[in-house]
């Protein structure tokens, strides 16, 4: 991967690697068991600039590039996917649409709060009947004096409880299909207000909250258990005209662009899970003895490790090539889908094989590979299922053939 990196990338890699080992690793298992949101580490990540890596300093960010952000996600996920998705969802889904499609007033109002980590952000797209069919949005937005009134429920929304700033989609003209979907910025107070005030992170008193926006049911998940996932409910939520994000009717186009970028982030997270599990398996196979020898001396184990090492190397090139293309403003949608597909399915294979290498111990909570296996599965579902990625890739290939 060194071909993609300069000294700044290596610096943030080492910074995040050190943070993950010293601050995340000691609490990852307990947070997974309790399902508690990692507020203390969110505070530390904000102080390190990890919640605003790719955003300019004038907007409160760290002023680094997109590759630096992908490096941060990759390194965090090697230790704990819940911390990685907290940064990824906040940055790509919660903040990037405002940076990319917002006007100057919107960027100046919301991005410094998000980029500094003072508040967390999220993206309200998925609905009970609109998952892979993202164009099937049922949430409505009706014009009202000075703005819009939104009604609907979003599901599986990262940070719907702990977050305060969200980009959501709604139908403003159902007759136009996907061209009748518009994006809006909405706000709500964090559900952990006392904890946020205690730590000085997660809440901004100066935010004007959108009436009618609230957190719904919290999900009890198989993996990513320390990540906050809930419903986001919009009930007669009045959104002023100045909080329309981008042009009316351009919401579908804009969130598809957001998802293209988000796929690189999930690919990096998947790569991190796979690599973290691989490293655990390598260490265990070098320590565990059976039949009077280390188990990594058995050909069967060596073949498993060789295959995983090769696939992780390939996934790394897919991920960082897609990130490089995005950073250099070249077309990257196909490459993002390829990276996400390959890396997410690799994460599932790698963690399953890491458990196998650990044997019975891998099936216990004494070792992190069982948590990693649970964390890996959602990577094949979120930000577009593997099936959707294959559709996206095939359409690009056919278009190129007929180009």
C-alpha cells in the first residue's frame, strides 16, 4: 500500500494505530457486551481530529485529504468496527453531503460543529420499505409557509440517538419518481444529553432543533454493538426553506453520489476487520501447539493463511485505488462498488477462518475473533448489499462495452 501514501498518510496511520491499540482495544470487548456507546473515546477522537479528517481547517476540520480519512477507518477497524463505523458514518454520511451539496451558510452553520466532533451527524435514507430500493422513499415533505413539513420513519440509522445533525430524504413530488426526492438538514438533541454535557462533546446548545424529529427504537444488533443504531422519526417536522440541501428534486442524485463515496469507507472498514482477524489468527497459530508442534507448521493452516494474506493484499489495492481515484476527482463509482463487494465478502471469510484457526477458543469471548466475525456480516449488507454491488458493477461493465 505504500505506493498510495506520503509522509502525512504514514503519520495518521501511526497516530490512529497507536490510539486503537492503547485506547480502543482495552474497552472493545466490554463495550460490545454492554452495547454502550463509546463516548469517552469519541471525545478523544474529536480531540485528535479524527471526526473531521478530510475537511478544511477553516471549517473546523483537520485539513487532511481523503486518503488520510480512509487510512483512519482502516486502522480503527483492525481493532474495533464499532469505533470505525462511528467515524465513517459521521464523516461520509453525516457531514459530506453538507460539504458537497450545501450552500455557504449551511456549511458555516453545521460543518464546524461536525468536523470538530462537538456534535455527531447521520444520514436518514433507509426506511422500512426502502432499503436496497433507495428510490422507494415514502417519507413525505409538504410545502408550508416558509418551509416544509416532513413525515416518515427512517430505520437502521447510525447515530439516530446520539447524533444531533442529520441529512434526510423525502418525497417532495411523488409523481416525478426519483426526481421528486429532496434532501433536508434536520436537527434533534442527543439522547445522551447528560453524558454529552459531562464530557463536553456530543451536544451544541446553539443548535436550533427541528420540532418533530426524535430518536425511535434502538436496535439490539448482532455486531457493531457499540455503535448507536435506531429509528429516526419525523412527525410533522417543520424544516425551514434554508435547510433544503441542494436543489429541490436532486436528493436522489446527491445521495447516490454520497453512497458511492460511502462504499469506499465501508470497504476500508471491511479491510480493517479482515486484516485484524488475520493478524489475530497469525499470532495464535504461532503460539498454539498440537501434536508437539506449532499449528502454523501444518500445511492446512499455512494454506489458509496464504490465501487470506493474498486476498487482503488484493483488497487493499482495490480500496486504496478507489480512494485515490476519488481524491483525484476521477470517476470511481465502479471501483468503489468493486472494493466494497470484495472487501466485505473477504471480511466474512477472513473472520470465519480466523475463528476456525482458533478452534474452540475462537468460539468464546476470550478472543476477539468471534466479535470480529459478528461485526463483519453487516459489511455485506450496509451501504448497498453485495447483490446491489454486483448490479452496479455489471451495469458499468456493460456501459463500457457499449460505450
